[in-house]
């Protein structure tokens, strides 16, 4: 081994130590208790180096040196591996429902790259301490290339139905009839279909080969004038899931129809308009509000009284009740700064039928049967009604 490589090996060790000292300083300065992780990553290597100072200088990568080195690094590496394991346990499932806009491969690859950088920090110096630097580099490059080719070849299928380690693809199928009304209460548009949401980045691309009718010709169109694009969102995740599919289907026919009506519309002394509503429907309902241009939602009878917007500026309210609940009455107050001919506010209510016969439809059953076993379709019937006031 030449002296130059030897020197480089030591420099790489010192640089790693320096970087971890840096993070220790920053974390301590910010008062974060997690600084102890960096402390472990500074103390043990530093101790190792102090104890093995002579070996570092003379022997390089020899048996005894390597054994002591590994012993010194054991605790920090064991602890880091444990933490990294927890990170993957957490992020891998989350990325299976992180929406259509975040590519999970990129996120996981970045996390993995970060972990690899941390884990390799105190072992990079071995490239220089090893007998043949060239061979080591060649091996590492080969491993990288093979991994890269395997990843790009698409050999690894992301889902599995194996009960011992299930990796299902989550899909929501909502058989919905949508009714849109104008300011005068006339129905301006009515349609029905099965609204399909995949919860991850791959959308329907793996489903289409099994269910050909779910393809990109039926991508759902955003209703620009309706809150949350005019679909019966069960969760306000419209900013995460931008791609969905709407397969035309006949009207739904739940036995107990949901009712929604305006009870009163009053002018308040403080010059805003209070709209009181009543909703009767199944155990789960969602309510959507979009104040028109020139109007704002100033108060409502829900929560602590202050309206909270969901991402995108519309309002989303989720309501659920037990079997014997009375009608849901609530009010919203709209402050009108500028009167518009198109009304002051658009509201919509979705009724989700989650139980009994009402939940089912023959179209949903037929469609669900076509889904491969590595998917987990949740299917239910809904109605969606939009009003302008
Ligand atoms: C795509 O979906 C439409 C509507 O569901 C269907 O009519 C059409 O046959 C599908 N295309 C293919 C190539 O399967």
C-alpha cells in the first residue's frame, strides 16, 4: 500500500468525523434531544481512533485492525440500522397511499441514498486502506450497475396478495349519482358512474390490463365550478390524488334517499347572510362549500365556529352519526362584499352508504370481481347533490 492511499484513508475518516461533529453542533445548538444520535456517531469512532492511533498510522487494513475497527463501530451502526429500519417500516406503507402526485420510488430512493451516505461514512476510508483500491472500486461499480439495471427492468412487482406479507393496492370505488342544480333550483346536470380512486402513484396502470374498461379514456374531469372538483370525496385528499376515473354507470337506488334542504336564509344585523340547512341521510355524509368571488365564509355552527379551509380554498366537512340520530341542522354565514348574479355560495352534500343493502349495487359487484387479488377495492354507493344559493 502506498503512503498516499494511507493518508487518503485517514483523511476520509477525519472528514466523516468532522461532518458528524457538525450535525452534533447544529442539533445541540437547536436544543434538539436527537443530538444524542450524532453524539454516538462522534464518540465511538473518536474513541476507536484514539485507541488505534498506531494501527491507523502503520498497519492499514489488516486482520486485527479491521476486527478492532468493526468492534468500535458496532454500537453506532447497530443503532443507526435500527433507526433506519423504523424509517422504512413507516414510509413504505405510507407511500402506498400518498396519492397520485408523489412518486414513491423517488422518495424511497432519496431516503435510501441518505441512509447509505450515513452508513458508508466511516467505511469509505477502507477503499483506500484496502490492498487494491481499483478492485474495490470496480466491485462497488458493478453492484451499482446491476442494481440499477434490475430496478429499471421492472422485474419487481410492487403488490402482493400473499397473506403472510400482504401488499395490497388500495382502490376506492364509489358508485355515485350526481345532481347539479342552479340558483333557481333547477337540475342543470345529472350523471351517474363509478368514481375510481387509486391511492398511489401508479393509478390504474396495473389495473387496466385486468379491467380494460378502466383506462385513460374515462379519466374524470374536474368540475371547475364545484367545490373539490364536484366529486364525493370521503377524505379531503383532492390535492394528493389529482387523477381519478369515472366509469359511466346507471343511477344508484338506495332505499332511503338522503335529503338536504335550506331551512332559512336571513340577513344578520352585521350584514352577512346566514344560511341554515338540514340534512337527513346515512351514517356518513360530507359537505362541501365554495364561497363565490366577492363572498367569504365568515362563521359556521360547526367545530369552534371558525371555518377551516381544506387545501385549495374550498371547505370540507365530514359528518357521521349513529343509528338513532336526529336530522343534522347547521348554519353557515357568508359575508358578501360584492353581490354577484350567480349567487353567493355553492354547497354540495355527499351521502355515503356504508352498510346494509344500500351499500351495494350490481355494477359495483361486477366491477369488484374483475379486480385482481392483490388489490383491495373498497366499494360503496353514494349520492352527490350540488346547490347554489
Ligand atoms: C377503454 O375504456 C372504454 C370505456 O370504459 C372502453 O369502451 C374501451 O373499450 C376501453 N379501451 C380499451 C383499449 O380497452
